[in-house]
């Protein structure tokens, strides 16, 4: 776990740099915020009228907006942001003149807190939107300068000529009376905007958004460097929008009332003409109530047809009876049962008399013959009655025939009435339809006229400001806390980036992972930063024991310690190993190379068991490789252990010494040795087939603080110079 966090060591070591950068960034941000111009924002909330709701659910109030189109929320937002509404809002605000107090570093905008009044009396469009400088010379005199107009001096309360324009300048006595601490004598800037340019500037800082798509509430926000202006404009825009809505509604209602009045007069005239047309047609056609009249005639015809049907049935029965009697009148007694069609008393009596005479005849024929007078008299009576009955039937038929004919004629005459009924109904329907159209239009227009008059009279709107904009005590920009936090974080990131870049440029060995990941040469020793002689002795004793267990160190071995520079600790390691060997009583030879070496190359006894052979670096340049190796071998024969502090790698004869070693220890310093040297050792070992090469990492895990290194740098570089100067 600790090894996986080794990449954090440079940052932990450089925490003072990180802290310094963070503090510097924080102080820079704080200084910047003291000069930056703050921006304030105020918001007003406007509830739009809902066309589906009244107050309180009254149809009368709903009808107030009867002529307003059903506006959607986005359309209303565009209306609020329109030049028309903003221009009406600016009519009630003095935003046309913008005044700044100019300081050494920044300038602040003034509004009602301005100690001077500036009012354009006459001004050309060319000189509008131009920035002018105003310097107060004293409490009564000032000078104005601008591009193309030069410098003009004037006195307070006067109208002065600036270029082609006239500007009135005076002291705000009311403000100075309330706030006498305000400094009047100062440098100012002012700009007089054209209305179009001012609206464009306001739209850039104005934000109109819906609170929610389903809720008819609009948020009107405005940003300004002056908190009072930021609060005044949203309220003015909301009021201007409501006033414009009322005025637009009143104008529409007023125009509508006039239009409806003229239209009602026209429809009233057409309605009167339609009524006269219906009256004239009824008089000409003598129509009282065509429906009732038609119903009466239909009922009359129906009754006549019923009578005709009954009469037809009787007539058909009489005709059949007449034909039947005529065909069988000689045997009238046999036909008598068919007389049942006659139900009147006379016919019944005649039939009874005929039957009685027939019965009497039968009785006489029993005694008399057909020629008997009495029988003949009876036959005569029967014939008289039969002829009478036959004539009666015939007359009845004729009478029924006449009645039937008369009924048919009456029905035909009655049906003649219905020939022009469809035409009458069509014309009446047309006339009534026209009348109803005019009447409905007349009623509708009168109703709408009343509604329009109500809307014209009711100068109210259901748009209302539910949250007015207030003066914001705190600016929204810049966000002091966020800027300070972000600046501090950026300072920290800059420090981390700097440490990373420096660490990457230095590319030191740093730790054992760097060696193991860049070389196949084994790492046989990790020597930390050790304080105290006893601790050093114990540690190197353990190192020597480990090497012996691994059979890296054996009696009679030549141990060669190699390095790239003096500061990598080759001499330190050799020195401490010699102390351990001396404590163990081993006869040991130390071979070193220096400029003051003995030319005879004779070992010199330094202690009871330690001998040193110093070889001159000047002399060795004249030796061959065999001579160097032979000299060291001859000297090592008389000692139990030989420790060689070799010349630095890439220096004179370092390869000759490394070639005769039983074990080569290449010493790397975690803080000083560049990482690229690991690869150089790998190349040397492979190219020259050097025996038994091992790495030893000096100051492993050593991560000194940045302050300690600065202190040491000052101690090594500055204080020694002062000491030398004093000595001189």
C-alpha cells in the first residue's frame, strides 16, 4: 500500500510550495475582488392573467378580456422584452444619463447617489452614446472633455455648449444636505444614451423567464453595477406592461364599441325590412297561421274521405243488390234472404209484406189454380211491391251515386288548397330565416356592445406584481467566496503542476520501483537516511550479513563499489562496511583512487585489520588494463576481504576495475542520481558482460521537506560565501 502511494511523495515533500501558491492565489483573488466592479441583480415576479379564470370565478370579470387574444406564456415574455414596453418603462426612469465616479483603479456607477446633475438640453445623435470626462476643479467650477469636442469649462447651474450639444450641469444639493460626507470635487465620467442604444444595453442585461411552463408567473431580472437601478427597472417594466395591457384593452374595447354601434344600426334597419317583407307576404297570401290552417284543411279532407269510403261501400252494396235482384226478380221469394243489406224500416216492411203475400199465394194455390182471380190479385200485389222495392233500390243507388260524386268534388276542391302550400312554406321559411339571422345578429351585437362597454369602463387588469424587486444588499457577481475558493484551488493545481513538471524534468531514481521497472539488474541493498553512529553500524552489519547469506560476499572476494558522482554515497557505504569488517577482526584492504595517491601502490595500515592502498588517478592513466588488474590482484592476495572504491563510471579505467570484481555494487542516490543512469548501467553490463552486478540504493525512502532543502541551500551557498568574505 505504501509503495503504491510513492507517487505522492514529491507532492508531500513540496507541500510548502503548494501552501505558498495557495496563499498567493488567495491574496491575488482578494486583491482583484477589491478592485472589480460588483454587479447587482434584482428580480420581480409578475403573475399573468389566466383567460380560464375570473376573480372570483365571475363571468362578468371573465368578459373583461373578451377581446384579448388567448396569449401564451412565451408570447407574453416576448412582449415584456419588447422595445415598446422597455421604452415605456424608461419614460419613468432617468437612465438616459449614466454617471461614473472615476478612481485610480476602477470607476463606480452613480445614480441617485450622484452629487451632480447632468441634463442634456440639446444633443445631436452623433454626440450621444459618447463618453465624456468631467473634472470638478472646485465646488463651483468644472471642465468637460470628450472626443472631438475638446475641453470646455463651466460653472455649476449653467448650460454649457459641448460641441454641437447643450448640457446642463448642477450640484445635487438635496443629496449633499442629507449626506455631507460625499466628496464633490472628484473626477467623473458620463454618457448620454440614445433611446435605442439604451434599450439594446438593457436587453443585454435583462432576463425574462417563466417560473414554470404550467404556471403563468414570469420572473423579470435585471443586472446592473448600481443596486438601485437593478431594482427599479424590473418594477418599472412590470408596471409598464400592466399599463400597456390596460391601454391596449381599452383601445380595443373603445374601437369595438364604435364598430358595434354602427353595425347594430345597420342590422336594426335590415331587421325592420325583414319584418315588413313577412307582413306583406302574409297579407298577399292571406296567411294567418299556415300551420294551423293546413292542419284544419287536412282534418276536413280526412273526414270527407272517411265519408266517401263509407258511401262507396254502401254504393257498391246497392249496385250488387240491384244487379242481383234484376237477374232473379221472377223468383223473388228465393231472393229475399239477400235483402239483409237493407236495414231501414220501409224496406223491412216491404219484404215482410212480400213474404206474407207469397205465403198467402201458397195457401190459395192449395185450393185454387193460378188462373183464379184471387191468386192473380195476390200476384199483382207481389209485383207491385217488388217493382216498388226494385225502384227503391235503383233510386237509392242513384242517390248514393250523386252523393259520392259530390264528395269526390268536395275532396278535390279541398285538396286544391295544398297545391301552393309548399311554396308558401318555402317563402315563409326563407323570410323567417332572414328575420332570425338579423334578429340573432342584433341580439348578439347588443350583448357584445354591453360587454365591450363594461370592458372599456373597467380599466383594470388581472396581471399583477406578486413580488416587487428589492435593492439587493449583496452583489451576484463576482461571487467572492467562489472566486476565492477557485483561485486557491487553481493555485494549488498550479503548484502541483509545477512540482510534477520539475519532478518529471529531474527524473531522479526516487525509489526501488524505478530501478526494478527499468532494469533487470537486481537491487541488493536499500540504505535509508540514518542518524547516529550506532544506528549506522548496526544497519551495515545487517547489510553485510544479508550479502553473505546471499553469497554476494565471500572470504577473499574483491568487492567493487561504483558510482556516477561523489555525492551518491559510494565512499559512505565503503567506510561503514569497513567499520563492520574491522569490528569483526577481518583483515581488509581498501583500494581507492584519488589525485594524491601513492605511486608505489603499497598498502598502508590504518588500523589493526584495515589497510588502504591509494592509487593515483594521474599515474593510472599510463597503466594498461592488465597492469591495473594485476596490481589489485597482487594486493588482494594478502587480505581476507578487498573493498574497492572505483573511479566514477564513465571516468578513467572504471571498466578495468569492474571486470576483476567478484561482485560489483553500483550505488545510486534516490535524491541525486538521474533515472536514465539505470539504463546506462544495464547497457554497460550487457555490452561488457560484467560479472555479478548489483544495485544499491542510497537514501532510500528519504523525502526531505522543501524548507529543509532551502535551508541547506542557503547554508551551503550563501553562508559559506559570507564566511570567506570575513576571512578575507
